[in-house]
């Protein structure tokens, strides 16, 4: 299938997990009613972005994957005949937690999970306190409608992650995301940061000849020091933005893509053909002194 309708559910979250979950399900159903065949939710969609503080109580939000959340989403996927990409807080074992995306096929089958590989540690993004780095490697999932790759938020800044996932056959790269502006910043800084964020993902599309889909949160959460900038978007295999959500509003949107475009762009811009894989060994070094 070359033409696929992609759903993006961008929401504002509260401290009420059940309310957030119901809002996400409502967004999935709305997107499906408008023809969406694959729906992606934002990073950690069922809770506040709790990583803005180091608080042991937040570990109570985690659960096994597969588990209750994936069971619940599987019913929705089957009901709507829609693939779901869902970012969740995974409890793997006592004291071992991951930031994980589950992929559920359109018939409700749980296809597997991807564990976030790159874990940030910055002011208001204290993810290393909560998450063990992923150990499943990069992943692709053959769904009813397309073979997809999933990366999570901080992963989106790393060309290597997108490249490897594309080389594994991903036709579309999905990025569940939670990123925003510090409220103390000026508008020039805000614009520069958003543009860099979008540009790096558009670059992944160009370099690999695949569509990219990024789904972000929106609004203020918790102490109000961070405003999630929304701006969820889809771009084609040459980096053209096909759709961009607002910075401030909750949205459940549907965008049609054509995965056959990958062949067209890769033929005319043969970056994969001309890769000098024999020269790339230095990339495995931390720094070349």
C-alpha cells in the first residue's frame, strides 16, 4: 500500500492519568473516523511530563509492556482498524524502567516495542533519573499498512538513529515527542529552537528518502516553567512539510502520504547508493582526537 493516511494526536496533559488516556483514545477515534490508518500519540501521553523533576513517586506511573495500557489500546486499534504508536513508561523489572513505544497493529495485535536509546539529562528533562537506555536496538514493525520505524524524542537529534532505522526498511519514521520552551526565553530563542528541531527531522527525511512524522505535546504543565510547543508535523521524503499543527491547540489531524515517493526521490537523489560505507568506521568513536 503506497497511499496511507497518518493520524497525529497532539494534546495537553493533566495529572489525571485516566483523563489523559481517554483524551488520547478520543483523538484516535476522531482520526480514524477521518480515515487515519496509522495513528501516533505523543511521548508519555497518559501522564504529565514528569521528568521535569526528580521524584521517586513518579515511578508508580510505570507498568509492564505489554500490559494494561496496551490491552486497552489493542481494543481501540481493532475497533477502528487503525495501527497505533503509543509511548509509555515501562516497568521492566524492579528498579529497571524504560521510555518505550509500543506498536499495535490494526487488528489489535501487539507487534512489539522500541525502547528509547538516547536519554537526555538537562534542566527540566531529568530523564536519566527515570529511564535506562534502550537495549533492543533500532526497530521496524511490519504493520497492515506499512513498515514503520519508531524513535522517541531525544533520538530525533541523532542522524545515526534515523539512518539505521531507514536502512532496516522503515517506510515512515515516527517520533513521539515531548519538547518545549523555557518560559524565561525570548521569542527569538524560541523560534530558533523550534526551527532547529523541525530542521533536523526534515533532514532525516531528505538523507534517507522517507516520510517523517513527529507528534508533540502542547501547553503548560506542572510548575509552568516549560511550555510544550506543539507543532506536530509530517514531511515528505525531500523534507517538504505537508502539515504542521499549531503551537497552542490540541489537535487530532490526518495527513495522506504516499510511500512510493521514497523510490522517486531515492532514484533522483541517490544518497543511499553513493554511501561510502567503507569509510565510516570513525563514526563509532566518541570523539576523534
